[in-house]
C-alpha cells in the first residue's frame, strides 16, 4: 500500500501568530478569527499574499500609499483564497491603485506580528498580505502572519518517511517561506506546493490519488475543506487555537489536538498491510 500525507502549513504544521488591521477604521477585528475565515465572511473578499521584503517596507515612509509602494517596488502577489472565481488582473488593479491603505497600515501588522512571535521562537517565517474587496475595489485589511513548527513536527515527518509515507505541504503561504520551513522539518522542496487556493489544494489531492493508494489530508481551516473532501482520509487538527466552522468537524474522519497524532492515524490505516 502506498500512502501520501498532505499537510496545510499555518495552524497545522506551524503554530501561527497573526496580526490583522482594518484599513477603514484602523482597528483590529476579532483576534481569534483566522484570515481565511475573515475572507470567507464576504464573497467578494480575496486573500492575497504579497512578495514583500519586511525589512525594506519597515524603512519606508509610513504616510505613503501602500499601492504606490507596491507599484514602485514591483511587488508581486499570489492569490491565497476566496469564495469565487478569481481574476488576477482585477486583484492587481485594486492592489496597485488603492487610495486608502497606507504603508503604516502594513508596518503596524508586521511589527505587531514580529514582536509577538520573536518572543516565542528564534526561527520563524513571516508573511505579509492583504484582503482586497472586489465589490468596493479597495484594500480592506492588511495582514501579517508568522509561524514556527509545533513541537515534534520534525520527528513526525521523519517517522512518516520511515514508514514509507510520502509527505507533502499544500498551503496558501508563499512558496519561498514554505521551503524554508520544509528544510527545517525534513520535507523535500519538490513536495512543497505554495500559494495554493482551496481549489488548487483539492486538485493536488486528486492528482496524488492517481499515484497513491491512500491520500490523507490534514488541515485546520475552511480553506482546507475542499481538499479534505477530496482526500481518502480527512484529518482536522485543532492544535491551533481559534473558532472553526462546524462543517470542518462534519467532514473530518478524525479530529486531533496534536499534529503528531497523524502518525497513529496512518499506522491504523496501513494496519497489517505491507507498505510498498
């Protein structure tokens, strides 16, 4: 029997710290809400990852427009998730022409996120992004997120590899950041799929099902739902604090509060079968 184990990153393999700022009122929404959940609350919201250099934007004029900074630095972006078919040109038009979001709005979330996570771990990957609204054609929220592996993740990956299980990451996070994490926990870079939308994650699972007898998808958020539905076995991990839609619990074959329990689940699946 051949088995592939696919993991989301933020909140699944990584304990994640997030900072979110509402551009309109400069207030932070419910700190317990995940950025993907916040995105899915409005069908016109799109979660976007920005290929920013955090140190460079922290040195920029805080009063400047974020859109002008993104244009001048030729900052690219990747679409992480949304509830509708997404046209990248429409998203780019908003990012590069918005007239409300300031550089200070991005600096604040990066600073807040960095100050929090740096107290918890020396090694972490930090991403910056935004939620744009296709209806209002504005940058609605600025976002920063940083994560570091949950305890025992590297050992879990090594154990799965020792069992003959192929381990993959499928995540909406930036590929470059994911590859840094993959290096830390022992997952080959050619098995890392970054900037993966919910549809892309599901397609990755479907493609793997053509190669492996059993595909296990482990995630923690609403953006993992389609992939969980596509997998042979769906695992919901609740190790990361936060509220989750009931449909995730209904879809999951297993609910775990320690990501390392994935090993136990896989062992139970293979049972007495010899791994090929």
